[in-house]
């Protein structure tokens, strides 16, 4: 593996970042490690070029340590075609053998999902210590129960979660505060492969005839499933207050305690419609109020609905609350909503340098991670248009598009433009889903990116080694139901600075990233690296736990006491 180490021989690789017109130095660098990784196949999502809206979202990806051996394995939610929506090439599972080498274990693990799969969420719904998979599909969704690390079995029918609508995003979270993981599923729109929208009613985008949708098609309601604790679920959507007044075109979701009141909230990203923020009410059970419009997070700062796809969470302004970033359609901007006080959000996209640069791009997956291990979180976004007509017509955007890699510099983000940041970052692709985690065990965050009808990309982080700390949560108490502490907040304090991460489900786009909270100790001028830190975990039920004198360059498991 090629590495550039800060301080070695006094040299530092300087890459160009554009931040508010100013060039600053960065050491962000990624490589395409797909060749030789064992993950070398093309995703399927209809025929190319896409002619119907069903064919544009692409397939999803999840990082899951399914065999509990300490490293991240990879699951791909693969699609199918309109001619055979129930008989695609199949979703795939790859075991991590170390050193960015993976082995296809789909057959031996009993993964036989041939349906048109879309999104995926990782969560231990039955609290047996092994993570399970929920996969949204065009057609009935699928719950794959982990058989003690040996493989998976389809538990959909028994569990009662086989929603047959067109599912996109999904997330696990303890929404009723009873300790176990409930499930929220986002649905998109009604589509009939036997009778697709009439060609005579084809839509027009910037003067160019294009495929229809979502406007003019019928949206579908989302669904909230309560975990009964016996391996089954029940639909509580209406009773919990999550039934939309008008079905929306849902694409993504995040379950997170946005206001810090100890109750999990649910954010839903909608396509070309106002977004939802279901605030969890105090008291027993799961009850919610949609405060999306009232809070300011339903639209951008101009009050306009956006076509929201990807979601990423970080404490961008350092006020201790989770802010939310969304990717959107081309000619719009991506949007950064700062969480002011838990109840109100403000669009501060331009203030942080994330607005104008995103206009030519149609964004999908997104992730805030400290990729360069310098103490603050950077941002990576995958992009690609939905209209193949962009290849031949001027619609202010290209069809294949490069990723957007942003380096945090002070209060602003600057796009990394130097080619030395990695050819893979600047390569034009039809990017879609992305999942983030430390795939090679070296302490920094790598990624897996899917493309529309194209090859999977294994994205290796080649930034300089730093003083990283990776935090995993474990609740091993007798009767514990949320083993990984999903819904927790993890804080790391070092040298007077406090960094925050949230352990949550959902986000990115149709993907499930690591539940590990990744930190790095801030670099100090002339004093070398800091040598210890304090970790503070706030568990979903409000229990606070502190670990003192944590040394860098290690993985720490905080076990619930």
C-alpha cells in the first residue's frame, strides 16, 4: 500500500484545495483498489441507457461484520431488469480476508436474493449478537437473519416486514425506547413494469425530452415497523403519527436523536417534495409529530423543495448537535442544514462553501469522515445524472460525473481539485451508493462505491497515518437488545477540543456504513501529536459512560456497565 507519512524526511505532499478562492494544503488521497480485491463485478439496474425511472437509482451496499471476526465484510443489494424483475443476477456477500482482499461467499452464506434490490440497513434485530440485513426492493422487501455468523436465512414472512411497494432507504432505531431495534422503510412511487408510463407523455427537462417521473406519478407511503421482541414486527405507521397526509416520493432516511431529548427522531428525504422530520414525543411507545416545515429542514433556505437523495451527519458548527447535509439534483445546490437548538435548522450551505460548487452535479451518496486524520471531518459525495440525454444535449450537467471531495479548512469546506488526490476521485462515473468504514484495518476510513450498471469501486484511503482512535460500542448486559448501541452519541476530548460522532442507521444513499465512531487527535504545531484522550458515551437511554486516558492508534470497545 502506498502511504505518504507527514514528517518523514521533512516532506509533505501538498495538494490543491479551492476554499473560497484560496488555495490551501491537504494530504487527502484515495486509490482505486478494486483490481485484485476480489470484488470485481458490475451492478445491475435495468438496461443501459436508462429509459424508465425504475432504472436510475442503482443498487445499494452495506458494510457488515457478519461473522464477528473483527473486520468489515461487504453486502451488495443488486438489481434486475424490467424484463425479469424477480430474476436478476443476484445480491452478493463478500467476506473480508484482510489486506483489502475479499472472497465471494454468497452461495455458502445462503444469500439467494434475485429480486430487484435497492437499499440495505444493518442491525441486530433479534439481539443475538450477530448483525442482520434488511433489504428494500422493487417488490417485497427482504429480512435476512444472520445464522450465528455462518450465513443468512430469509425471515421476511415470519417477521411480517415484506412490504411489496418500491422501497428505497431504510434504517434501524429504537423509536419506542423499549431497548430493541425498530425499522423505518421509505417508499418511492407506483411503477408497473408491464405498463410503464406512456411515451406519449414523456417529460421535458430544460427543453430536452426525458423519461417521466417522479412528477406525474403516484407516490407511496412510508412504513414504520415496531419490533415486538419475539422475531416479529407490526406496522404502527398511522398510530405513531408517521402516515403522510400526501404520499411522498421517499428516497432516504436517518434515525437519530436530533434534539437531544432522549427520544429517537426520524428524518425522511423526499424527491422534489418537502422533507419530513418526525420528532419523537415523550412518553411510552412510539409517537411522532412532523416538524419538518416548522423546523426549517423540510426545504432549503429559499423555501424551495429539493430532490434530496444522499444524507450525511456531523457537528459542523461545533455546538454539540447533529447537523444534516443532503445531496440534490443538478442545477440545485446540495444543502447543509445546521441544527441550531434541536428544534430549528438553518440553511448555511453557502456559508460553509458547499453551495455553488455543487450546482453542475447530481448528488447521491455522502459521508462526513476525518479522511486525512487531522482532527476535523471532510466530505465525500458520489455523483451522476439520471438522464442519458445529458451526453448529447446541453442541460448544464454531464451524464457521468466525478466525485466531490471536500477538505475542511477552518469553518469552510474546499473542493480538492489537484489530480494527485487520486484519479479515482476525479474519474467521471455514474456514481450511486457508497458505504464508509476501515476496510483494511489501518485506522483510516475507506469506502465502497457502486455505479449505475457499472463496476463496483473499492476506494482505499491513502492519507498520511495519524493519531486515530476507533470506538465501538457493546452492550453485553443480560437481556440487552441493542447490542451495538445504535442511537448513541460518542464524544472524544483531547487538548481542549471535543469532537462528536453519532452511531446511527440510514444516511449515505441506499447504504449502511460502519457503526464504528472514527476520530483522530488534532495535530499541534511544534508539539507533535497528542497522546491521550477522554471518551464519553451517551447511550440511547441517557446513560453516560466515560473512559479516561485513551491512547491513540487503537480500537476501543466501550462496554456498557
